[in-house]
């Protein structure tokens, strides 16, 4: 029986840096990460079948598969695919929730429904994904259409720095929103991956013992 990676993590490209950092930090050598395009953030209808294709291409090559997506605007369609394929994902509606933690995110949402959220990735790619991705660069008149009902921009920082805080304030000013920040770290992304990795490596160990016997 040849050694094989214990777990495949199929992830949103917006989480690639955080997942690789967690894999390194926790010494998870049996974790392989495959990402789908981060700009599907703006095209969530592509996510369910994109994830399904990755799952089916990986069958038989890994001890287990885990999906590092929340619902991410798919309206339950991703969960339907995962139920059919027998694969689990990170709990939550979106990355803002699992980074902040469900309880803290609920508090933030209750305090101000009109809040636009940025993570480290979205802040880094603010111009490409928000300003250009939503067409605001070419059509500035779209800005109030997209953001007129927002009051605040909340930056959820995974790895904070003074430079990122300054960039967050600049992004808020560009959208005409108040700025606030919250240091979340990796939140429930870390705990979900740790649990998935533990289950996968336990399964792999049990398979090796069974084969040896």
C-alpha cells in the first residue's frame, strides 16, 4: 500500500494564503490544497459545479476531501452538491462569518446591518475585485447603486499590520463609508481544517493498520 496524501482541501482562491499558512504552522504534510478562482466571489453560481468537478476528479486519490467554502452566495446549491457527493464544508454563510466566528459576526451584523466587510485577501485585491470587478472604475455612477445602502466598512484582519489598516481606511473613504477593524485571526477556518485533518489522518492510520493485518 503506497503512501498517499490524507486529505484534499478544495478551497476558494481567496483562502489560499491562509490555508497554506495554517498547513505550515500546524505541520500538516498530508494536506493538499486545490483552489478555484477567487473572482468567483462575484459569480457564486459557478461554485457548486466547480466544486463538484474537483471532487470527482479527486476520487480515489485521497483518504478524504474537505471543502473550504462557506455557502458563499450559492443559496444552498453548494450544500446540495456536497450532500450528493458526501463531502463536508466549513460551516457558515460566508468567509466573514467563519473568520469572525458565528457569535461575533452576529453581533456585528446586529449592530449595523449596512456593513460591507473586507478580509485580508479582499483588502489586498480591493481594486481588482471591487472597483474593477463591479465595473465602478469604468462607470463611477454605479458606486451609489452598489454601496448607497451601506454605512460602514468593517475590515476583518487575519494578520493585521499598520499598512493594512491604512489601506482599509482608504478603501472605506473611497466607498464613502465609516471604517472599523476587528482582528479575527484565522477564526473557524483554523478549527475546521484541524478537525478535518485529524479525521483524515486517523482514517489513513486505520486503513494502514487494516492492510498490514
